[in-house]
């Protein structure tokens, strides 16, 4: 106490902090309560879930489906570069073969791309094989 | 019964002799194999007989535009031409004027590929000079470097219509493009669209083939007939040859 009296500035700061805490605490409680409400509300409003893709026509994909889900973008981009620059054309693994099973781009590619918010621009120039 | 080595080899010889046909004959038009890749075993080239080319005929340019979805913007300064028909006149009228199609010459030393800052323009193993439009940044350095005016920049957005060829992409704005010898057809064992059109609708003035194959029509003709290339003095070794120029 003696030291506080000898430093009036320190005492004022401490008092201000105490008051600030007393004032702010109820506000925080209210805010956290309403925050919880907001979370609850958005959870109940969201019904989407991951997109459900239509079943593909064929027996099996050219690679395991799990692998394709994770790696198709690198696979396609690598093949694209090989085809353009080295002339590599593997007809059994071309995009035409993709379209034989996944017939609609809107119901297949676009579903997940829209869900995760990516916008590959392949089909602004190329046409999806029919 | 076991066959010794000599018998097996003999049977192989008989089997081989059975499938050999007269040169130039094939049994059936076989579909291309599942996997093909550009190889330096081939060297694609074109030979154009200027004497046969008619100045009124535009079969090659029309077929090119149709096959490759080459857009027309209606502005002569910005229209894209992969193949152009030129009229060459002798100023002193000593020789008759000639009409000839001019396109990318697919040079062996392509100046366009040398100047490209992103390596978007490159020369494939089989000698076709291509633009990787995924890499092109549209700087147009290659257009300045090309002595044949074979390149165009896509100045405007393009869109697909019902006449478009679905096999070939339409264009992204701001990339440079040019004749690619119809690489998608060549890889499938077919001839470029202009050569097909010239044979079917035109005067059969264009030949396309492999210079590395000494038996191919184009190799035989280049060996036996006097042919020229445009601006051979530049040392670019173009692979579009002209006869009767």
C-alpha cells in the first residue's frame, strides 16, 4: 500500500483495470450466450453436406476411386502437359473415356468444384466429350 | 514333340512372309494403337505444288478454319489466319503470277521458339512447332520473330457454336496461335485438314508426309523434283516445301 501511495499513477491504472473488468464481464457473458445461439442456428439451417454424385455408368474407374478423389487434378494436369508437349495420347485413358461413365459434367465435375469453391477453367475452351 | 531352334526360326520366317504385301498396300485401315507418342523417328513436312494451286480455290483455308475453330472477328487487322492464300507477281512481268498457300513453316530452327520467354512455343520431337496455350502469356515476341507472319494473337473472346468442331478447343483471349499441322489428326494417323480438302475439293496440290521415311511420297518427290522453301537464306530450315515457285 505504501508503494502504491508513492506511485499514484500505478494506483489509477489498477483502479481503471478493475472497473473495466467489472463493466466488461457482463457484456462478455451476454455476447458468448448469443454467440452460442448463432452457432446453433447456422447448424440447424445448413442441410447440404458433401455433394452426392450420381452413380457412374461403368464397372470401375481407371484408377482406384479414393486415389482419384485426391489426385485427379495432378493426374489430369500432368497428362495435359505430356499430351501437348510430348504428343502422348493414351486412348484408353483419355477424357473421352471419362465421359463414357461420367456423362454429365454438371452432375459430376461441377458438383464438388462448386462445393469446395474451386473454378478450373478447362471447359472454357475445351468441350466436355459427349 | 519338341521343336529345335531352327524349326522355330523357320516357322517365324514363313509367318513373316505371309503378312508382307506389295509396298504401299495395307490390309485394313487399322485404328491407331492405344498409346502413341511423338517420336524423332518421324519428321513431318509438307510439299505444295504451286503449278497445281488455283488462285480462285480456297478449299484449304476453309477446311482449316472449320477443323480448328479458327475465329473470324470481321476486323482485317485482327482476324486470325492459320493459312493464307498469297498471290506473287513478278514486277517486271517476265513470269506469270503464282498463287500459293502460306502457313507456319515448322522450321527446324524456329525463331519463335527461341525467343519465347515461357517456353510456350516449342518444337516437338517429330518436328511440329506448337504453342502450349496453357503457358502462353500473350507477349507477342514470337509474332515479331516469325519471318512468315504465320502467327496471330486472339484479341477477342470467342464462343462455341453448333458448327464448331468439338474435338478442338475454342480460344482463350490473349494467347498467340498458329498452324499446328492439325496435330490431333496427325497423331491419329490422318492427314491435316488442308491436305485432305486440297485432295478432295481442290487440285491435289498439297502432300503431307514423313521426311525420315525414304519411301514416303513426299520424300520421293523432294528427292526427284526441284523444290524450294521460302526465305531459305535465313537458315531456319523450313519444312513446308514448294514446287514450281
